[in-house]
């Protein structure tokens, strides 16, 4: 089969012919229809310091996956051949304290699809049946491929009560924009999103979920908050950028007792204004991945209730044009970029 492989310990990706995988006991073979390009994939392609320490070539990459169940391994009875499924890319051990306690997202032994084992930038991928999410209702495969990053957005957005609250989202990438849609759907009063990319701020505005989209390279939040009648600060903050300046701004504009969910990964250490955090009694929660599988249930409910996240997809390419697709994704002048494997 064709697959995008990190074949060498060097920058780049290679489209190669590799053996088609087979489903073992408890596993399913999925015929891939669509995959999304993630920031993780960009790190792997660039072969930066994180990637060099995270995986050992050769490995098929890609973890934002939607496809059709092709073959069932022995003992699988939770899905059927032909089911449209999304893939939860974090494989857990099932034996540790967290797994046995029902909080699998905290498993210390987590293995990542497309990093630690072969992923979904391929015609076929094999994963445990416990890591597929079946879509019983009709859904566009492109949207199904977004369920991994959409899950990050939902996990972050619903970490705290947002009904009637004022929410600040720093980082208008695809996950930040989807998070804005979620908190608006959940009843937030004002939703303010910040970035320095005019294209992404325009996309956030087009999605219709934000009260204001603010270019923080030219505008501070103070006049925006005054215009909206906010006198105490934001109640909830969702940090999606990993940028030190964004985190500092969020801390300074939170109301007393405000709650912050941090998803964006910084490139290095960031000094906190601990005095502000302590005296304002802020709550800070780190977010990694999705709650298994409560977040997945929430995602399906939101989509079935009419939440439309498809506009966050701005570019689509056949898998054979992966180089151009990755270049656009790396440019930052886009929303979500999707690869189509249906013609493989």
C-alpha cells in the first residue's frame, strides 16, 4: 500500500510502498478515507528537536484519521465491517491505576498512533478496536477526520462552566476556532479570540462564533473589554497558542477566581506571574488529548445537534500532493488541511 513514511532521521517525508497491515486479535483494519495534518506531523516532517526525541524512523505518521472498517480481528464485536469510524490516537495500557480508575487519558503508558507506532497517512491502518469511535449517524468523512483535534477543543472548552461567562481564547488556529464554536454553543456571553494572523482571525469571524477577533500585534485587549462592558476580566481562558505573550496577557486579563485551560505547547519554559495567579486565585488546568471517551460522546452530540465545524477546513489535497499540503499547513496562512485517500 501507499503510505507517508518518516523513513530517515532527516527533514522530509517519503511516499513509499509498504506492506499492508493485518488486524490481530482485538484490532481492526481501517481503509483510510481522510486524514488531517496536525502540528505534530509538521514537527516530524521538519525533524526538529522534539521529533528527534519522540520517534525512531521508519514509521508511518498521521493520527487524525477517518475511514471504513475493512477487517475485524478475532474477538472484536463492538464495530462492524463498513462502519465509518474516527480513531482515538492515544493507546493506553488498560492496567494502570488511571486506566482502572476510568481516567484513561491519564495513563502513564500511553502510546501514540503515528509516532510510537504506524499511523494513518496510508491506505490502511490497524488500531485496537477500543480506539475506534463509530459514527452511527451520517457524517462527512472530512468532519470525522477532525475528531482528534476537535476533541482537544471540546476537552478544553468544556473543562469549566461557560454558560453566561466571558471567554478569552488565545490562538486562532483550527483548535482555537473550534473551541470558540463550542463555548458559544454552550452559552458563553462574550467570546474573544486573539492571534497575529489576519487570515486565521478572518476565519474565526467567518465561523460566526466569536464576539471579537483581535489582532494583538496592533490592538490590546483593554479597549475591547471596555467596549464589551467587562469590568472585572474574563471568567474562562483557553490558551491554544503556546506563545509566552499570550499566556501573560491571559493571566493579566482574568477576573478574580478565573479558570484557565492550557492546551498550547510552548517551545521552552515560560515564567509565570505567580503573584497574579495566587492573589487572583486563578485555577490552571493542563489539557492533553481527549477524555476517553466522554469527550468523544460530547463531540458526537454537538455535531448531531447542528454544530458545524467544517468551515475550519480551508484546503484539501489528494495524498499524492502531500508536499504542497504540508507547505500550506506549515505556513500558518490556513485553517485545517485535509488529505484525501479515497482514490488510493
